[in-house]
C-alpha cells in the first residue's frame, strides 16, 4: 500500500488506489477519492502553516515574518538577495544566477510559505506542499520500484527452474541476451497475472511517502540546537526517522509524526471561497454539506500525520536552489533516468496521474478506470483522457481530418 503520510485518511486512499491498480473499483470510489484528495488540499495547508509558524517563532523569535510565494523564482530571488554570509562559492553562485536567471526553472509552480527575518528581509526557511502532479509521480515511482523488484525475483525463479532442468547450479547458467529479455517479459506477465487476480496489492508492504509537506529551516549551529530542543519538547510529536545528508548536499532531515489538534481544525471549516473551489472540483453538496463533511473527515481520522523537517546552513540552501544539488535538476533526472520503463511502468504512472487529475476536475463520476495495467497505450491516449477531464466533450487537440 502507498500511504501518503501527510494526508488524513491515507489508508482509505491507499485502498482506493490499490483497487484501481487491480481494476476492481467499487461504486463510490471515485467520489471518495475526490473527497479525500480535495479536503486534504485544505487541511494539509492549514495544519502545516500552524506547525511551521510555531516552529519558526520558537526558534527565531517573534520578529520572524511570513509570506506566500507561488513560483520558485520568487523563492530563489529572496535567497540570493540578502546572503547570511559570503565566500567565494556563494559569490560565484549568486553572480551566475543574476547573470543567467533563465537557467534556474524560475517559473516552476511552488506552494510555499516563506519565513524571513530582518530588514531587508533574509530567508530563514519555508514550508512547501507538493503539487498533485508530483504526488502522483511519487506514488507511481514507488509502485514501479516495487514491481521491478517482483519482476526480477520472478525472473530469477525462472532462471533457477531452467538451471534445475539442465542439472547445473544457477550461478553457472549462461543465458543469451535474447533469452534474458524473454524471461524478463515472462516475469512481467506473472506480475500482471497477480495484479489481474487481485493478489498483488494484498501482498504489498506499506510504503510511506512522507515528503508531501516539507519544512526547511536555515540554521546556524546555535539555531539548529534550538530546532532540536523544540522538536523534543513539542507535545504530540515524535521523530520516526532521521538522516544526515553528505556529499553534494548536506543537511539533517527528520520525518516526524504529529498528532493533529482536531478541535482546532474543526473550528476552522472551509470558508465560502474554499467551498466554491471544492465545488468547482466536483465535491458534492453546498457549503453546509461540505462543512459537515469536513467535520466528519477530521473526527473520523486517527489524526496522525507525517512530514519532513530539513535543517541546513545558508551555503547548502544556495546549493539546493541554484547550485550543484538544484532540486529541479534532481526531478528531471528522476523522470529521465528510470531503471524500468516498460509497458507496466508506463501504465502505472499514467493511471496515478489520471486518478489524481480526476480528483481536481469538475467531473463527479470516475466510472471504471480507462487505463488498465495490462493494456497498451501511446502517450496521446493519456493526453486525451486528461483533456476530457478538464474540457468534457471537447475534440482532441491538434488538427483532425
């Protein structure tokens, strides 16, 4: 199961995604998918803002300021405008950014709350939320990696069977390339059969995706210690994983689990503008019904969410935005250098993108998923499906004859 740790009702969402993978959707799954994704789009921002505001004020004092930005360019401009300190590398990066701003993915959409100190303002950190498209891609990549493991295991079993028939140890088996390709295809079909028979998802371990919400704090050694102290003292919070990055990028990353303040959340139901947005995305009911659904949504969830907190110094922050570990380049590498990109992988990614895109569309009925993992499709097919979600009845884009 793929569990989006920052989402409420992530287990129910995982079950829906699992049924979609195995082509056994139930009536009402589409409406439930839409409700979970869209109410989370409101709740996640609400609790993430609260937590981030409290964290930064405890670490940096009441003088910290916050503002929203919607592109990476706005964030990068702030980071280079008023450096925390300078050295040769920092001067080089800032000069290059100012000379060639078009090289830095400035138009990338970014749902961020930026924290600053001082006058002129200096970047102190941020709270960002992944876009739905990136969430879909992350789900697909985790599923594809697991499927590749299963395909390799089954291919290894086939090789073992062949070695046994020949009466030799498997490590002495010499396999021509064509036969290896055929065995991989056979193993892929075995995985597809497990999916078709409804046996795949039940055997899958739990995979958490914990970086939907990310909080980044720019620290000195003293302020890094204050972050540590705050997290230890924070009520209803526990650290479930911690990593220290080194190499091209260095910093300390923690995955934390936080028990949400349910009463506080219920006291902030979606206002009229948010209700209009939810209704435009196909969430059923008017403002009163949505408010009731929201209250039930909060009350019926266990109330534990997971997200990431990264601490790093200014030099590493600059590297991550305009230097050797630029985040956008990392995303491109993930998309372009996939280890497994066969039919099954392509279909998994297309299905995840389609399901999450449906959640944001005005359509209320998903019907049977029109992407089957056993099918064969060109990219144009997914493009047409996405166009139908946002322009029902529109002809395909491009010239038609």
